[in-house]
């Protein structure tokens, strides 16, 4: 358990050291990221090694997880900029401000400068396979997000009609709730709502192809969108990471082994089996779960980016 406490101190050290930079104003702590303002329109995201599950931040951190999320997101933002605009600016804050060595050491590999967006207050979920809450809904009603699917589908089956787009609220507190497409239309208008749906599906399909070539199955994912200063719909936050997506090994899937997660679901499954009631405080993660989570996140990172941490 000691590792978890040491890692929590590391997250606090990130905040303390970065806050010492006079050019940066700390504006928010997310479940994973510390967010700083650099200029009126540019923010600095610093991804810690924190991990959350069931809307609760766990007391045990996952070493190097922030670097995995940052590097994977950078890869996807660069690769998909012709599909959809995004908020990515740079992962080199030292090109924009003078930073001491201790600050650079903390920021290395886990920081991203981004254009500030006006967020669209929904999470956009795209599913290519039937699992998780989608499979539970299908078992009960034969639908996913209100969309009727053929009878007889099994857990993990590919959705033959193409990736399904569904929405949830983005709650400040408590749990996100599923909503219909009309809620998005009411918020941003029919035209932009259709843009969000189209971009979500195209980004997912691109990610599916890249993941397949990397020996992975991109099962499902969630995107967040916002408007930039020019009024363009942009994808933001993170993109196709093991925190925001489900990944399986393609070799497992081809053998019929479905549901061995290379993503945050691995931690969720442990917590469910532990008997935790999903109310804070969350239990510490044992060393073997931490180490295996690191291995799985790192495998996805290396396979997708073709780089080593």
C-alpha cells in the first residue's frame, strides 16, 4: 500500500511545483488533470497519475499513467486533425515560457498546451461492439441507446450496422445520465449536433483501423467537444486513451476471448470483485493490480504510438 501514498505525494508535488511558475494560474483540478491558465486563450493540462472509477478518485496512483494518456492523445490529435479540428497546441511548454529544471522535470511527457474551448456539455459515446452498459441494455430491451438491434447478439459482437452514437450528460457531481440526440440538438442546434455525431463516428472508425493494425480492438470510446474562438466544433480533452476507451487484444478476440480489458475496465473489474459499494472512500489497489494496470496501459501506448515511454 505504500506505493499508493507515495504516488499521491507525487501528484501534490506536481501541483506545488507548477504553481510556482508565475506565468501560470491554477484554475481547476479534474479527476486526472491539473489545469492552468497560460494566456487568455491557452491552457496547460498536466496529467497526473491519478485514476478514478465509478466517479471516485482512488487513493492509489498508477505510475506513468499521465504520460501514457498525454502521449496517446497527442498521437491521435495529430493524426486526426484533417478529420476534425482539435484543441491541441503543443507538448513543449518550454517553447512558450521560461521554466526551471525542476518544473521541466515534472512536466516532461505529461503536459499539453491546448486552446481553450467553450465545452459542449455532453459525453459522446461511440460503440463498435456490444459490451458494458450497452450489452446490459440490449439484454433487457434489444436496444442500445434506444436503437433497436438484431436479435441473438452475444457479448462482444461487432455491431454490423456500424458504430452507434449515444450521449450522456456531463455531470459536475454524481453520475452521468443517458440522454437522446434531441438533447444535443436543443443545446447546440440541429446542424452542429449532426456535425458532432458525424465527427464522433469518423474519429472512432479511424481509431478502429489504426488499433487493428496495432494488434488491438477498439471496442468503444467517448469524446468531448467544444467550440473554439472561431466557432468551429473541435474535439477536446483526451482522445482514444485507455481511460476513455475500451481496448481488447485482437489475438484474444479472434480466439473468442472477449472482455479481457487493456484499459481502465481492468481496475473497475477488480473493484467490483472486491465488494466495494462504489461510495467514497475507495479502497487502495494492491501492488499486483497496480503493476498489471501499468503493463496494460503501456502495451496500448507502445502499440498505438510505436514509441516507448
